C-alpha cells in the first residue's frame, strides 16, 4: 500500500461513506484537501465566496437528499462565518459534515493571528467534534463524522483538520461507512394512547420532519378522515411536499395572536416528529406555549423516533385503512394583471409554479399570501426556515439545486433577508444552477415594524424608524445580481412579473426577478 | 424618580460611560433598545445589513478613537455573524461593547427556534460576558461592560439582554463610568536590560499597538539613532502613523521565506507592546517562530503594559534625547501612465494620497507594492488586519469614517476579500461616509495560489484551480456598488485610475473605483 496524505485519506473516506459533495471556502490550511480533489474521483466541490453560503447550501442539500454534504471551512473565522446557517441546519435536523482546517499541531502553541478556539465555536451546533492529530486518523475520523451526522434525526459533525495532519503521509487509506442505529420505535402503549386521544373531539396531529412527505401525509390524511382530527405543522418546517394530489397540512401562523387564535379550540393533540408549538419570541402578556393550557398533549414520536412506523400502526389501530384521505385538487388562480400587490404576486406564482418545483421561502412579510395561494398549485416542495436565522434563502437554493439538478428551484427572497448572504447568487452563476429567485424589494425590515408594536415598544420615533427602513439608499437587486453574473430584471406590474417569471421558468440556469413592492 | 425600561437605562448608561456610537443590526428582541434611542440623546446608531459589518465597524472605530463603540446584535445567530470581525478586533486589541438581545428569561426554557447558547458563542472572543436578568441590572451591567472593554490593552465585552429585562421598568436609571486600572509600568531592571540589549550589534525594536503613533515613534527613532537598532513592526498592525515627517518602521514581510530572510541577521531584539513574530501559517520544514533561534529576545512591555513610558525611560538610559530621529521627507512618484500594473497602481495611490488620509489595507497580493511606495507620501494612518480573518476592509472603513468624519478614508480592497462583507458599501451610502474604495479585481484568490506551493501541495490540478479562481463569472464591482447606492467606475489604465481617484478624493461621500488587473 503506498502512502498518501492525510487529506487524501480524508477525501477518499468521505466518498466511501457516501459524501460526494463539498461546499467550500478554503484557505491556506485547507490547500492539501483541495489538492486531493484532483487525485480522488467522486467528490464535487462547490465554491462559495462566503461561508454562510457553504453551510446553508449543505443544509439545503441535506433537506433534499437526507444525506450529508461536507463543507470545507478555513479555521475558526471560516467556521464562525458559517455558524448562522448551521443554526438553521441544526433546527432543520439536517445532517452535515464540516471539515474545518486548523493550524499545524506544532504551530498552534505560538498563537498565530488566525488561531482561535475552533472546538469552542463548533460546540454550539455540533453533536460530534474531533480534532485529528495525525494523518492515519483522518480516514477513521471522517467515517465517524459521517456516521455521527446520520444519527437520527440528523446532526452536525465537525472534523477539525490540522495542516500537518493533512499534508503528512500515512499508509491508512480509506475508512468505509460505519453502522448507524435506526430510529427508535414508539411502544404499543403510546400508539394506543394516541389513538384514544385522536378519537376525542377538537383533536389534531402536529407533524414535522419526515412526516411532511407525500406518503406519510397520505397515512395522516386517512387518520384525519377516520377521526376528524386536523393536520397541523409548525410555522417553519424544513420541507413539506404539498400542492395538487397531496394531503394538506395547515401551517401554524407566525403572528402570535393569530397563532393563539388558530389553536385555541384544540383539546387533544398528538405530536409526531415535532415539538410543542412555541412562540418565536416572547411578547409581553402572551404565553410562550401556544396550545391552550388545558389541551392534552401526547408525543407519539419525538423528532429522533420513527414517526412513519408510528403513524402506520396508529392508522391500523384506528382502522383508517378504509378511509380516503382528502387530496388537493389542482387549481390555481387566473393570472392577475395590473399594479403590484402581495395577493397578486402570490397569484402569479401559484399559477406558474411548475410541477416538481422546489420552493425556498424566505419571503417574510411580503410572502404571507404565498402558502395559502399555492396550496392547490402543481405538486411541489416548500422549504422554510426552522431556525429563524435570516439569510437562509439563497444558500438553501444553492444546495437544493445542487442536490436536484433535474428540478426547478424557485427562491422567494426578501431584500432585507437576501442581503445577509447575497454571495449565494455568485455560486448559482458559477455552477449554472437552475434557480429562479423572486426578490421582494419593499425597502424595509417590514416584519420589525410589526414586532415593534407586538413587544409593546409603542410608536417608533425617527431614530427607531431609521433602524427599520432600508430604503435609503434603495437596494438595486438587478445590479447586485448582474454584479455576480446572474441575469436579472425588475418588474413593477403583475403583467411584467408573469411575463418574466414565465421566461425564467422556461429557461435553464439562474435568473433573478426583482419585484418592486 | 420615574420608572424607565431596562433598555433605556442601558442606553443612558452607555452614553454616561462615554459610548456614543452603536453599530447595529437589530431584530425583535432588540426593539426596546431601538425604541430607547428616541428617548435618549447622544447615541448615534448606524445600521448595517450584515452583522460582520457592524462588529468590524466597531473595530475600525476603536482603532481610530481608542474608545469602544457598542454593537447591537440579534440573538445567537446575530452574534455568530459578527464573530469573524470580532476575531480581528480581538487581535487588534480594540475595545468593543457588544449588546446581544436574548429571548425573554421565561421564554428560553421552551427552546424557541432562535434559541442558542449565546454565552458559548461570545466566550471565544469576549473577556467579559454577562446575561442581565432584570431591568434594574442593565445600567450597572452597561457600566461594567464599558469598564471591562477599557482594561488594557483593550478587550471585548458582551452584554446579553433578555427581552423582558429590556421591556420591564425599574427606577434605576443611569450608571456612570467605573474606574479602570491603567497600564502597568515596566520595572527598572527591564529598562536597563533593554538598554544593554540595544547597545549590542544587529539589534532591533519590534513595536506594535500604541507604539506605532507619531510621538512614540519619534522616541524610538531617537533610540535607533543613538544605538543603530532597527525599528520593526509585525506584518499586520491595527494602525500605524506613517508617511512624510514620521519615523519609518519596517514591516516584517508576509511570505515566510522573505520574513526569515529579513530577520536572519538579528541577534538582539527588544519587544514593546508586541509579541514575538510568528509565521501566519505552518509550512512544511519552516519554523513557526521567525526570529533566529539564537537571537536574544527581551520583552520591555507586553501588549497590556505601558510601552510609551517604558521607551521614554529607555531613551533616557540610552542618552537618546540629544539624537535626532530620521524622519521621512515628503516624496512621491510621478503619476505613471499606461497599462495597469501593480507597481503603477501603487505609484498612483502614493502620489495622490491626501494628507491625513486613513488607509484601510485589505489589498492582499495586489497591494504588496503599496506600503513601500507610500512610505514617503503625505502623512497618513495605515490600518491592516492583525487577525487575518478576511473581509475586514469595508467594515473597518465604515468604522474609521464614522469615527473621523473630517478625514478621508481610502479603502484598498480585493475582489475576493471584499465579497465576505460587501454589505459595508450600503452603510457607506446610507451614512454618506467619506470613503474612497479602490477595488483590486484580479478574479482569483491569488494568495492561495502561492500558499498552495508554500505548503508543498505541488501543482494545482483542474479541480483545485477551480477552488482558487473566482473569475467564472467575473465579479462586477461597479454593479455591486451601484446596487448598494455607491457611485462607482471601472478603470483599465493607470491614467484612468489617476483621473478617477483624483475626482473621488476631491468630492465628499463614498465612491468605488474598480481596477481591472
């Protein structure tokens, strides 16, 4: 067996363990990983110009494939730049394997300028962390990192690779996949209790994670038909399969008063792969938990357990097999014309959304009409932001498009949110990704104007308003896209939106349409 | 005494303790801080569209004022987005007071989507961390945070403010400044030993921090004249006052072989407010410490100690008062013409640099000719990146321009580096900051091509080169600037650069000149 570098062992082992995509922004300490790419087949490396794009893309990739991508990040600051997207991935339960370069093992003691406590930075969102100290350890560590990421319900691993462990050679080449324990199954008593719960009036199933795919939603739809229970999902979910032919699951509203109202009649709730609904923020005089205090709440399967098995058994107990789920019938609005309005934008998107589209939704306030209006559009996936860290849309779109090259990605993004990670547009252009970004330009952190009131801060004065308005100067997204190689147009009527969206959907490759609201 | 919110007590106390500037990107949990801005005089709030701009601006502000600005960041992810710039600030020894919003104290237990271990994220770069639990504590905590930031040599404080501590009222209004211990003085023995060291042949002073200002450099210049010792500074320094009329201090080169060669003759070194020179990265077969192993190294004052007092006493012991320091005479190249070249760009900037300019240098490989060529330009300040986390230029320029509204800021930025924090351009436009950004567009991570070789990774293959080239697609910085409200031009000759730079320097407000290399 000839000797290879630790970096090459690492890349070979990642590939052997099924990791074939790396979202990267490398620096000096990662050059041997980069060099290994030309000696190892099977690893696609996708460059990002900012690390939050790389980690957010890994999140989007994992949501669409249920497999981890790796990231390649430069030392502590590179990881730090990726943390906000890792926050979202952690909440989305996305498996990710971060490879973070580190100074040489003998060099760290001298505290060079880029030295930092990488493990300390990794700890907040990683379930598995290891600093590799020798080249022979890189392969086994890679296999362990992948296995740890695949532990249900999906976790983040961070492997820290000192430069000398990467460049030194050893004869240990490739470590293959390690066994990963499956999801634990709910016991009989829980299934029986859940059945009893759902037979009562004013009952609901609250679903998340793997439950929001077509097949388990069918089963839940049968249960709903058999019992009269409602199907609900959290405000922000990693991914839901919806539209025509699918079983509808209602989203709990974001605004606290609307959420409380939506849930106030519930008396019996069964939770599957989800958690109890919690308000996004604390508001004076409002509760944190949004179900009524008297509501019976039973967890059939927590996020790590086997919810699909559990609802199948639940359906059996309930005799739901003979019931037909209510499936959405294909229906969408006529194309509206005239001046831009939020309902009008939603109608255009609902009418034109192609079958199999992957919709990334970071449209915030501008998009509140979108989910209701697209409910019966052609079948599609809808990805939102379970972590709430703003700036997730463009990176998720990158990852979803890399994961699913044969599907159209529609990224619904806002001006304020998009600015956190606008570098994602460049990666779309570089890779020729089939992403249509619809950019809602309302020139304000509109959501914060509502929040300002909800938290009881009164009327915003002029200095406060300055912190909520981003229209001085206006962001010009056509230029921001053009500057990164993405063709873009600006629309100021619904007719123009429909025209440009139709063109963009018909073509292949990245496009941006800026909608002036 | 009437009741006020905890947020208002906090803002009043920051102002009372001398903090009058806040670089911010707020969210829901920070709305009461924002509301307080209209009830409290004396706090300028500067909005950034990305948190790395806010924390990097606070770094630039601190370097120019020696006072902390505050930042206002949204929960864990907001802090996370600011960490890479805090890495650089930590290395620059810049005092900063971060205010990080947190969920309500009673809300955290429910682990809402944006919940994170904020103290864990803060710990890597903060010397002082406190989560305030009640509104009466916000004022005293603010005063303690400011005092902790001012502990020599300058530190980062992070005050975590739960939403209910911000919105609840108490009668405790304002906490004033707390005493801060001064810098410790070197004892007599150290001064005598340093004098003996510098009287020997092949001696040098290595200077950093407060030593790199005009007055202490004069004293060091007298010592150099009296002893023949060289004056040296680290490769990356927070700020150096240089140019005509100032005493020259030579920069240790970045490239490891050049640095080792530059230092190889040294036998006796005295360090003042600096640390032993360490290689930026580990390279196979090269040492980590860059002074010759046989070199005598004596620390007269560590970065927290009183270096200015120490070198004045050192000058006395050496009888340096009667010696004249060598001051640079004003001289700059004739304006070159013709095709773009790196020496030509440096000559244009050296010729046109206005007196009192604040130069922010993140020009990386494109700018290696800049410091030698501007050595005798009109007197100016030069700020570089002691932390090495890329993406520092535009944020530092924002902070320096806010700190020094009467001075011209010249930001020398690269395409690769600039993309990490390009949102800084928007804040320049929003605030009308007097910053001329010269953007070097070479369409590559050029430095990594060198590093690839230095770390012994051989010749880059096609997949590796893909990770080092960023010219597919080309970044178009004129569009990226225009998209954020900053007027911009592109130049492809030295004549055009000179013309556009002259115009930009003569006007007030932000401008960007993209130089195609």
